[in-house]
C-alpha cells in the first residue's frame, strides 16, 4: 500500500524515503486530544489475539537476533516522553496532537504516526527495509499488520470518543 501521509503529520516530509506506507482514518468527536491520549489509547486497544501474535513474533525475532518487546504490564504510564520504550515501540516524537512511535533495527526501520487533526484520527505507518531480511519480514507481517491496524484504529476511535 502506498497511502499518502496527512500533511499535518511530522512524517509527511519523509514519506518519500519509505517504500511502504499506509494510513487508516476514523472520525473523532472530541477536542483537545493530546499525544499522551493517543499513546494511551494505542496501548490500550490491541485485541488479545495480537498479544499471542506478538509473543510468536518475539520468539522468532529473538532467535534471529532482532529486537523483542516487553510485557504490556511493564510499560510506563503517562506522561510519555521521547525515547521511552513501549514494547517494540520507542517514542520518537511528541507534538501537541501527534505521537510518533517506531524503531530502527538492522533489518528495517518503521514509524507509526498517531494523529488527531480536524475531527479525524489517523494512524499512519512507514516502513523502510534495509536488506533482504527486512523485505522478507515485511512481506510476512503485512497481512497481519493490515488487520491489526484496522482493528486498533476502530478501538482507538471508540476509546477516544467516549472520554
């Protein structure tokens, strides 16, 4: 997928450097959503089956010498800050209504933007493989990524709209 990242995102100017990018958009009816709100909603929304998939991913990734996640109950709480590790995600940018999570690894770099802007919640992903292993990893996870991203943004929408 090669969706265009919203111009309001800090990632908009770098999207051309990433061969894979996608964006999912849902309405939000609440004003004043902060970067901390977005991260908290993101961390609270994975379906249980995602934890099972992540455990499997960590087992395989660990054997290949790749970074693995930490248990969800060890994640730091609000307020979040740049550089914090949240499972496989590191906080890269915090703006008033956008948070960017991601990681750079030897096989690929990825960034996920969580953006609340003009009544819309947008979750965008950028991925840049570095080698054949990164390409193979991306091909393997893409079907899961799409399903997970779709489920999570729907759950984030519900959580952010109920507050």
